[in-house]
C-alpha cells in the first residue's frame, strides 16, 4: 500500500538534495573568496564599519550614523563588484519563489505541492504528459472562434472569465491536442496542471476505492491541482459504485472550490447524460460555470 508518509518523505528528500547542491556551490564559492586577499580585506573593513555604526546607533550620534551608513553601502557595492569579477559558480534555483526551501511566507510553497503531485502520480503509474504548442497548430477557418477562446483561456489562466471548458466533438478534431497546449501554457507559468485520460483516472478511482492507495492524499492531489484535464471522457469502462460516483464527487468538489477543469469527449450532452447521469451533466454543462466548445472539423493538426 502507498502511504502518504512515503510520498511526503520523497518530497522532503527532494528538498534535501536541492539544499545539498546549493551547499556544494556555496562551499566552492567560499573557497574562491577566502583565497582572494582583496575580498578578505573589504569584508574586514565592512565588519569594522558595521561595528562602529552599531556603536553610533547606541549613542544616538546621528552625524556618525549618516556617515557610517554611507560607508557601509560603499563597501557592499565594492564587494559585490569584486564578486562579479571572480569565477564564482552560479546558484540556480528550481523555484525562484522560495529559493528551493519549500517554504514561502511561512507556508508551503507551490513547488512543494508540485513535487508531491508528481510523486503521487508516479506512484500510481501515471506518466507525465508532454504539452503542446499553440504556434504549431494549423488553424481551420471553421474553428477560429474555438481556437481564440481556448488560447485566451490559456493566456489568462487562472484569471479566466469562466473556469471550465468542455470540448465536445468527433474523433480527430483536435480536442486533445488543444488541451495539451493549454496544459503546457499553464505549467510553464508555474501552476500545477494534471492531464489524465479518462481510463487513467478511472484506474486511480479503483485504487482509491480498494484502498490500494492513500485515498485522502490522492483525492487532495486531484482536487487541489490548479487545472485538471480529463481527456477522452466516455471511453473508460464503467465500474459499479466507482466510476460515476467518484467522477461526480471529484468534478463537483473542484467546481465548488472554483478550480479549473477541462474535459474532452466524443459524446454529446445526451450521450453523456445516458452514460453517467443527469446530475453529472448538469454540473459540467452549467453555463454559469462551464463553456461548451463544439468541435465540428478535422482541420486542427500539428504541422
């Protein structure tokens, strides 16, 4: 059984490795700096001036405070200029927000949940989907309006006019490829976006139902992602007490939380209602929360 502690330990180990990398770079740079006489001299002088400044502040000597504060800034600039001229190793962060600490403003950084999500899906045997590229799609005159709507959704995410998009149309009309383009656009800006086929999602539901995985953790991963894309809804097998029930629960939860959702399907609204139920279709096709995007052409193709 996959327990949440295992996944959380994986995330913590990830940050430990990142910290080790930064420490190795810092140690390398410290060795270069400590061997540079000019740098050592400037650091010593800066330390002396800071000591005098602290003394002036204690004595409330405003003239000295002003003079010494200026000297501190001068030495800092000289040190920075010298450091830029030395062959120091650059420090590169995977997350520039939290500097690879996993903590931002006293809370878990978004990158923490990104790692947790990736490890959770990896443990479920779900491979990461490669995103698409809007610029590499041939636009059909019949689908220009749809293309603009979807591109606008991706460009403005998460500040979209409507949270959910439902792509309905026949096989080969470009629904999946455009969904992947949204996926790529959203992930590039640091948001957590999941792309799952309906069959993959259904398999996850089975594992949750049979307690093969940590149900609460996996449900949180699916419900808390900034964007969830369910591709090819209607092609998965229907398992009693699982498929419809878990799907309705997940979709309803995300809609209630104002989370973004994209569904692609070859089924029309009547077929969706017959396969699942009216309650499900009423949720995903609610015009106040979802936009129906019909695909009627086969002209969207990658160049």
